[in-house]
């Protein structure tokens, strides 16, 4: 199964997503802010996908910044953005190429479908 980095500043939401995704057999790394996420992305640890909140406390571009740096550090890393805020087409232009999006609040079923869609290309390629 895959190793997914979850970046979410709300501890309850992060724990809930971790529990669900681990229940589907995936390993989790988690971060509560941009600095933690970038530290994990710069480490030698295996990371197969990124699931990040767009709006993170204490960060101007939050999840956008994490995703932008993630694909520079780990080419072709699949990205799934989430937010409870409304986003418009202009904001979607900040998404990294090929990124997926999941609107909060999401159900277990919606998260599972999004994670499966995110990981589909990973399952076809050799591990990083």
C-alpha cells in the first residue's frame, strides 16, 4: 500500500483522516503546518502521495506552497487538496498540474474514492 503525507492544521480532522486512510491499509505521515510538511518531504522517507488542506494557519499560501515544493522535491507526486472554504477558478489555477480536489466536509466514502483516484497512477508505477 501507499505512504500518504497528510497536512492538516486541525488536529481532529487530521486524526480522523489518518484513521480512515490507515483503515484502508495505507501508511501515514502527518504534519500540522508547512514547515513540518517540508521537513518530511525533504527527508529520505518514502512518500507516495500528498493530501493537504489549502488553508493552513500561519501560512500565506499554505497547501499551495506545500504542494508546489512537494512536486519539486519529489517529481510526479500525486496531490489531493482539501478545504472547507469556497474556491473559485482563479484559485484553482494555483493547483499543481494533475491535482485532485475534495471539498470539506467530506464523507468517508468521498475520501476513499478520492484517495483511490489519487493513487491509481502510483499503483501502476515503480515505488520511489
